[in-house]
C-alpha cells in the first residue's frame, strides 16, 4: 500500500503520549504531518485526499488562545471547519481523540461546545481512552456510540529511565525514613486542585502531615498562589518547571503516594506515569473514573462532596506506616480504606496494570484504527 498521510494537530513534539502512539503508524508507512498552528494545519489539510487521515487531539488551540477576543475565536473556528470539510470532501477521514470533557479554563465556552459538537458530528471515528467518555460528555455534546473506539491510555513502561534507587531518590530531596511523601506531578494549574490538597494536608495533625512533592511547569501567577497556599507551616519540595525525562524517576521513586485532586479530569497521563513506577494513587470518586479504574487495587478514592476532608482521611490512612515495612493503616481494604500491607500490594498492582497497557501494543491498536478508517473512506470514494 502506498504511503498515506496522517495530519496530527496539535502535535506537541515533547508529548510522550503522542510519540508513543505514533510509533506503529510510522512503522506501517504513514507519513505524519505535524502542526501546532492553525495556519500550518490548513496547509496540511489542503494536501489530504482519499485514504489520508486527519487526527484531531486537543481542541483548545482553535478557540481558546489567551489573546483572542470572541470575534477572532469565531473566525478561527470557521476557518478550521472550512478546512476540515474540504479535506473530508476530497475523501480524507477524521479521527478525534477526546482528551478532556471540555478544555480546562476555557475562555470562550460556547464556541468550545460548538467545536466539540461539530467534531462529534463529522468524525469517522471518535477515540476514547476512558470507556465512560460518552456519558461523561453527554451534558455538553453527544457522541454516537457506534463510532466510538476505546483504546486505553498507554503506560510508560520502559519509556523513562528507572535506574535510581528509592533511597537515593528520597535522599536527594532530604526525605527521612519516616516521611510520607505525597507527589502531585504535572503542570500546576488551578483546575488540578492543589488548594484542595494543601487544605487536606493542613487538616491532619502536624506530626502526621506528609511532605508535598510538587513538580511541573507553573505560570508566575499560579506560582504566587501556590506560595500563598503553602505558607510557612507546610513542608514541600518544589520544581516549578518542566521536569526533564531523565529526572522523572527521581520524583516518582521518592514518592509514597501520588495524588490527583483534580476538579475536572477525564484522562490523566500522570496517573499512568505513577503506575509505571509502581506508585499507588488517590483519585476523585467520579463515575467515569470509577468505570475505568474501579477494580484497580492500587487506587484509592476521595469523596468530591467533601474533597479536603475526605482526602485528609485517605492521606492519614495511607501515611500511617507508609515508609518502612509496608504496613499501611489498620482499616479493611475498601473504598478509601487501607489495610495492612496495602502499600506493597498496591505497588505490585500498579506495575501489573502498567504492563497490561504496554505502549507499543496500544500503538498497534491505534495503527489498526487508522488503517480501518482509511480503508473505509477509500472504499466509499471508489463507489461514488
């Protein structure tokens, strides 16, 4: 089969998820056209024809640029639709991955919903990583279940260096043997609920408070807010910049627990990163997350109705004996409760989960999806 073109937007070249998923398509001969700007995407779409594919990922760059007023955002949306419709008219297929229910911190929400409804209507295939995505997005837009393809988020097994020992990682942060280290990893933005995490930690008795490990790119305004939240009474180790690949292991090897106090989350690459390093995680108890991860023994849940109070209870339980012989708390294993030996079992469970979602296997599934939509649109074109 001759080389086919795959236009990917937005193509963040430092995004490990994209790089992993594109491995198998590249190996099968797909010529990948990568763009970050609408103007370049329009050029790429203009080159697509029968059998080619446009894969839309994150939608925010179309109508959520911070310097765009409403009229400019509307013009960009119209340009995007015109270019996509023209490519589809020439026989190209459209695949859309639903990364978020809606972009975080959306400025032009009505236009964003319009864009998502358009993609849901015209996409030949809608790729979801969370099996409950259709229900999760239903309050905002409808996705035809017949066009949904579920390919879970890949793990990062073997992607990042893992040579550093736990002792060396913890020593590099000045952590003692009895310190319970709680990690929040990834871009630090308001929707990620760091205020909830800090509130939860502050509700614990002073001698039971964990050490916060905070790592990820942060805007100046958000960093000032984090400074205010932490004050002078909480112990935290922070890196407010991108963490280089070689240094990712240091943060996860040092951590006892990874916490995701998100206000809104559909998929999280950092969660899979935690699993790849065998780090137990705490998630908000939301229906679509339960649907995807409810059977995972390495995950505990906090009640979003009382987020700080519930999270404090979970952190208090997992922190009791977290470092040392692996015994964690005295409660029975269950929703948010932690039993003896949970940590060691959770680490094994996380590693097993990560192996089940090995990256290249997920990439092959993605390549098969591209082959299928390409073949379908080619067959349709030949019968016109």
